[in-house]
C-alpha cells in the first residue's frame, strides 16, 4: 500500500495568514493526489484534484502543487471559514489511501 | 447538484453483517464510481472499495474478502455489505462518488457519514 504522510497534524493560524500543508507519498504517485476539507457535521468537500486542479466553486486562495512524492496545499489569506480539517488522498494505486489529516485551528 | 445520503443501522453485533445503503439524489447512478470510505475513531480515513455501475468493482485487500458493494439502478442506490464484523469495524462510514480523469480518481461528492458501532 502507498503510505501518505501528512504534516503538520495541527496548525494554529490567524485570519489573513498563509498556511501550507504537506503530503508525502511512500512512492511516486505522479499527480494522482487530491485535497479535501472537512468541517463538523458536513460532508467532506473536494478542493483540489490531480495535484493542482481547482474544483469548480472553490476559492482561488486554495492552491495545490507537487508531483511524484511531495505535494502541498497552500491557503493564501486565510478566511474564518477555512478553519477546518484538511486531508490528502492518493488514487494512483489500489488501495487508495489518505493522509492522517491536518486540523487548522484559530490562533 | 448530486447529493448522497447514507442509511442503515447504527449498531451491529459482532460476527454479524453490516449493511448500509447510499441514496443518490439529483444525479444518475449509471456512470461514475460509487465508493464507501470509513473512519475509525482517532484514525485516518480508509477506502473500502467502489462499484462502477454494475460492471466492475475494486476492494481494499485489507478487508480480506468480507466486503461487497452493489449498485441498484432502479432505486438510484448503492450498498455496502461487510461480513463477520468485529469491534475494529466500528467507524463513521461515508459514501462518495468518484469521478475519473485518465490518470486520477477523485471524490467529488460525499455523504455526511453514518456512525456504525459493533458491540454486543
């Protein structure tokens, strides 16, 4: 199985901050990497797919980048509604696997 | 916009079968990849498997042949069956739709999740 190591697990930030979350794959996954946002009581929401493609309706302050084994999700100019949990997901090889998640909290 | 909703029992006894359904609204079930994903308490999400219409399916080998996912086009639903459950199967279970590019699958719609506990 491909292991996805996501860091950090927790991140404290303020409105307006730039935050970066990293996912590392245990082997190359090309650009088969997606990012999701989760808030309590709501379904997970797709933000970025195929490494750097912004899902329709998602703010351009979210940006994905990377290839191979290292990927990042950057949120530029954090909004109050961005405090949530984020996780990555690889679909290069079955079984598809997820990162452990990053909880972005208010500083 | 497509919506997904999980339904099923919240409590299952050990060694019995867990059965969940996912109703798909405002969208056809005859395309896309229909998935189940779960999150045990304090752990990462775990992909369980998918069914592509009624043609093919893929499952996580970690579930060792205990799992089956089927699509019912007459009800616009898809279902999860997990046999011989243990306490380790206690989790929040999500249904999700996967879309596909030539080289990547991604979950573009999710249900809210349903808590399932395995206990006597």
